[in-house]
């Protein structure tokens, strides 16, 4: 095995061990921690568009998506959305309209 493959393999094993709770979210605490990490990473991203942390955001976001899709409240929401008529357009009120209330 060449040095690069071994280095990447060992590095990834360390990452997976350190971030297991974020890669396989099981609890609300894990979920909250993942969301906080994503927020932190978004605030610290290099604006060049080539920041390797954007890959980490993608990985953790996928884990969040998997967890959210297992939640009964999200499943209920999605089933209501899926059954809603597709020709309905929801228009958000303008700021001036909401300040009149």
C-alpha cells in the first residue's frame, strides 16, 4: 500500500471515530451538536469557494437530513405536503403587510 493511501485511510478512521455522533445522529443532543457545527463551519468558510470545510458541511448535512427524515413530526409534515394540491401557490406577506397587524 502506498503512503498516500495509508495516510488517507488512517486519517479518515480518526475522523470517523471523533465525529461518530455527527455522522450517525441518534439523539436530539447529537442533532443539536450537528446543527451547531454546521452553523460554525458556515461562518468560518473561506469565501474562495474552494474551502475543504465545505465537504465536511455536506457530510454532516446529509447525516442531519437522514435523522430528520426519521423523525415522526417531519414524516407527518412531508406526508401532508405530498398530499397537498400541486397547483396552490403560497404567497408570503410583504413586510409592510405584516407590520399592519
